[in-house]
C-alpha cells in the first residue's frame, strides 16, 4: 500500500512512523512534513495541506492507495471530498462532517438532537454591543469558558475565574472576526477518547489525557497541548464503553441521519463529572499530542486500520490489539511559547531517524545539516513502561539528552494520575 499523510507536526510524524512499520505499507510520503520525520517518509515540502488541487495531483503522481489527513484545516476546507471525487481512498471526514469541529454551534446542534450531555452554550457574534456582551458574560461563570468558534487548534479557549479576563478574550476573538462561544464550566477530569468512525460503526482507541496549560500544576495559558498519557488508570470500569454508548455512537448515528456521515477519526474531548461524561468538544481528527502516545501502544498494523475506515469496511476489522502498559509523551516547546515562540534555535541530541528513542518532531527545520526550532511545539518524546511511573521516567530520561536553549517542558505529565490525585466528583 502506498500511503500519503497530510500535515507537518508530531501527530503526522507518529502516523507516518506507525505506517512505516506496517508490513503491508510499501511507501510513506508526507506533505509537507518536516525534516525530523525524513527517516521514515519521503517529504513533499512544497505542498500545502489545504490546497486541494495540489494534494489530489500529488496523490495521483504517487499512485497513492491511501491518503491520511492529519490536521483539521484541510478537512474543513474539503480536501477529503476532493480526493474522494478523484477516486482516491482517504482517511478523514468530508467538509460537511468536519463541521463537528469547524463549527462549535453545529456540534452543539448535533449533540442536542442526539441527546448527548454537553455544556450549556451561547454564541456572541462579532458586532454585538458592549451591553449585550456584558449581559451574556453575566449569564455564565464563575468559572468562564470562552471559546473561539472557529478553528483555533485548541489555543482559542480561555478558562478563567476572572470576569475581566473572560471579557478580554471575547474582544480578542471578535477582533479576529470570529464568533465567540460562551460555555458553562464542566467539572471533572478530562478524557480524550479517539474513535475510528465509519458511518454508525465506532471503534474506540485507548483513552488518553492531554495537559493543555503551559506550566506544571496546570498553571499559565492554554496551549495546543504540552503532553499526554495513556491509558487512564483512574477511569471507571467500562468507562470507554460508556463514552462510546452514551456519546460517540449517538453522535455518529445523528450525523448519518442528518446526511453528513462521519468517516475518519472522531475525537471526543470530555469531562467526567458526577453525572458521568459530558462533552467539552469534538474534533474531526487525531488529537495532538495524545496520538503520539496512543499509537505507540497500538500493535495492530496502522495501514490496514485506517484503510478499513477509508474503504467503508471498519465493521469487518478484527479487534484492535494493544501493548500492555503505559505511554507518556512530553512536548518540548520553544522559548516564549505559546505567546510568541523563538525560532531558529539549534536543537542538539536529536536527529531524523530517532523514532525508536520515542522522538516525534513537530516545529523543526533544517539549517546547515542540523535541526533547528521552527515552531512553538518543537518535538515530542514518548516513554513507555509497565507502569505509568516507568513510562514517565523513560520519557524524561530521554528528554534529558536533548537540548534546546530557552526551551521548556512540563515536568508533571501524568504525575497526578501516578499520585492518585485525579478524582471524579462525587466518587
Ligand atoms: N489535544 C488537543 C487537540 O488536539 O486539539
């Protein structure tokens, strides 16, 4: 199978690496990719993922049997539709189905029709008066959850106990021309559950937890994600099946009913409160950085799995197989991330081809034969172990061998779970 992955981050590095280890996969290409993943794939740096014509032309040139679209922007822009129209098998939803992420208001409508628990929400459109904004703010909080109702890659959310900070983020989002979604705050630990979905067929992957704040102890601003671990030792028994039955399957069925069936990876971001799981958000693609940890424990070859979804045969796929134990991924971020990351800084102790060490590269470029930082989240280091503590130790030991002057990472990925500090309200 000749495969083409669209995207340029550590998630795409993880996808490309797993595809490269599948005996049925003969070629792995990534467009545009990044130089840190050149050890497992052929790069096509001139191709922009949201340029549907260019992606279709490349897929045809490569005689690709399967295209896997990583990020949400090409999906929302209809790149999967263009590939399907050209007769290419693609892992990723249509633009119509990708609205589950692209429009939070659409996601709320689907959840309301499917009877799925989620936060109460109100939209504030750009151009709303100061009085209307203040009145809306006063119908919520504290705590306030203020979201950019567009594609913000997880960075457009402010969760704050401060009314002024909530108001400031409303103005910030409106200044960019986007609507704001105000939501009631959902209590309880967060779960990311990725599900392969093909119409009404739902196959869950291992549950994971992201760490979205930049600093230890969940301090500082939200980021795209600073690290993750999988599986979740504190999740109630049958927790994954509960999420599938109460959340993902009803949403998948509702999308079929509304004429926008989902095909690809449906990411349910949930808070597990006293009344069970409630949806914080849906995404229409693999999450980053959870994917890096989750795929590292998957032993079923990935090409066949993604191809089953792309060809509408997920219901025939044998049960997925997983390695025992835990995986932890830690993100090494550039100086001053997330505000305004410093780039062009030499990274030492790492090179392309370091996948077996757990390295998955994201914001990197090559200069004079060495890797330099080129984005906010620079790379991931994955550790695995029989216990979550072992997996943490493996990840941090490897991270100690890498140097990015000015760079930073969280030291507490998975620590609250190891120390038994994650509690479901009311339990
Ligand atoms: N893990 C956050 C995201 O992928 O949006």
